[in-house]
C-alpha cells in the first residue's frame, strides 16, 4: 500500500482560483496538483544536489 502524502496545496485557494475562471474543481484534481508539486520539488532537489548545493533555488524549478 502506498504511503499517503500530506497535501502541499491549499485547497480553498486552488478552488477559488479555478472558480474565478468560471470552472469547478474535483477532489481528484487537488490530489493531482499536489502530486505534481511533489514531483517538481523532487526534481528541483535532485538538480540542486547534482550542482553540489543544499539549497533549492528558483533556477532549479
């Protein structure tokens, strides 16, 4: 069984933004957005490590 990860996005903010586009948000969309953020951060951390840094910078994203 996969370990459940803590959401990294504020659901109310995401929903409000999507609502401002006159759209609705499914709960699956919120999970997918959070998964995308985890992936993006993992890649950025790996890039920083590859460049011998312990700080993730904007350029890593």
